[in-house]
């Protein structure tokens, strides 16, 4: 028996349980709320989607949990030293979905769609200077599962692409930077910055006044990672001052974005309701199934999130 632990509505949990059961017909899945006290004592694995940490701590035999989401920032934050491993979703489908969103919104900025929408509102006929894709410099922060595939997709579409990670990397067609010095070098040569970093102690507020100031005049930013990586006040001040031209934001400090947030009415901000790469429950369930079947056979827990580095 494997519990599904989530703060989602029971009806949403039942949908996940349906897909998980189809992918693993030999296992029994139950919402946490339906577990008997005996079952709580026994289970060694749980599937999680934004779980209440207290529910997980009520499962004393738990060895590992499998998140059905790629981002595990919230659970890592709420459980500072969990007595079990946390395995996140690594799904090539999700990376493709994210790279599609990255390409779509890069093209939106590259072909000045935001500017033409503003011009249309004023019935203004101005032809913006055409920039070739090869001359548009894209900087991707984070070259993990999502950043790497997104950077390659941009290369395949003719853009000039650089990327930044913690460790040195080699990715065909991508100029790779790492470490603090590498970040400054990348930012100084970036027209469109794409954030695909995890939220950790090291990345919280990373794109504040100092780092945003390193971007060339008129640069734009896309944040598809987590809201807290960007300092909202610093970004708004750069947009208001004209130093940055546009921001595409899919993630926010508070979601849904509060009604009175200045981003809503800012004509240089495009707001998306956290939709750049939603989990596909069918492919996610298949990946979870593969990992659980392997564990049942070998006792080996899949590679887990490192609680010290936070991702
Ligand atoms: P990942 O595979 O863990 O990759 C993280 C990348 O960030 C790695 O390249 C890592 O460097 C780099 N990094 C981490 N900390 C760093 C630091 N302090 N300095 C420089 N580089 C650093 O993560 P992922 O699967 O690509 O996902 C990234 C994030 O996307 C998730 O954490 C989540 O927040 C977000 N996400 C958003 C959506 C959405 O719909 N908006 C959907 C899914 C995920 P190394 O390679 O050197 O370790």
C-alpha cells in the first residue's frame, strides 16, 4: 500500500490515484486521509504533491517519497532535515514542454510582440529594427533537466545561447559559464535572460538590484522558475526606469498573484498563471512506476534531492 499525500482537494488526489494505479496495477494507492493507524506504521514509500509535512512525519517507516512535481522547493523548505529521501520528478516530456514555453516567449520578446501591442494601443506605426536570431543573445540561468533542453532548443532555432550553472558544463552550441564570476560575464552579454534555477538559499533574491544592473540596457527577462529568485521591487524599478524593457513572469512570491500587485497593471510585464510546464499525470505516473518497481526489486532508492544544496 502506497499513500498519496497532498494538500490538493480529494477529487484531484483521486485523479492522480487513478493514473498511478493504471501504471502500477500491482500496488494499492490510498489518499493519506484514508490510512488506518496500522497502515501509517507500515508504509515505506509515499507519493507526494504539495504534502502537509506533518502527514509525512506521521509515517514512521517512510524511507523515501516520490514527488510528482519537478520543483520540490516547498517540501524542502518545510522539512529542513527529513528522516527520508525526497525523489523529484525527472520527465523528458516536462523538459520538452518547458523548452516549448521558453522558445515561445523568447520569440515573443525577440520579435518585439510586446512593443507592437503597446504601439497598436496608440495606433502607432513604427517599424522596430530587425535583429537576426543569431545576433540575439540569450542567457539561461540553470542548466539542469529543464535549462539544458531549453538552451538546446534555442540553439536549434538559431539564437546565440549562453548558460550558467554551479558546476562547469559542456553543452553543444551553448557557451557555458559557472560560479559568481561566470554569472557577471553571462549577464553582461545577455539580451533575453531566462531563469530556470531551483529556489535555494543561494538563489533566493539572486536577481536583485546588483545583478539586474549587469544586464545591457533594454534587456528582457523570463522567469519560469520560482518567484523568490527575483527581487520584485528591483525588477519594477528597472522596468519603470527603462533599463529593462520587458519581463515575462510565470511564477510569483505569492500565487495566485494578489489582486493589488503592481505587476498586474504594468504594461512591460506579461503575467502567466504558473503554466510554463505543468506535470503530465500520465507520463509522470509511468516514471514513478518505473522507479517504484526498481525499488521493489532491488531495494535501491532512486537519486534523491540533496538536502544540503537544496536541489
Ligand atoms: P535541476 O535539474 O535541479 O537543475 C538546476 C540547475 O540550476 C543546475 O544546472 C544547477 O547547477 C543550477 N543551479 C542550482 N543552484 C545554482 C547556483 N547557486 N548557482 C548556479 N547554478 C545553480 O532543476 P530543473 O529540473 O531543471 O528545474 C529547475 C526549476 O524549474 C525547478 O526547481 C522549479 O523551480 C522550476 N520549475 C518550474 C515549472 C513551471 O511550470 N514554472 C515547472 C517545473 C519546474 P549544476 O548543474 O551545476 O548543479
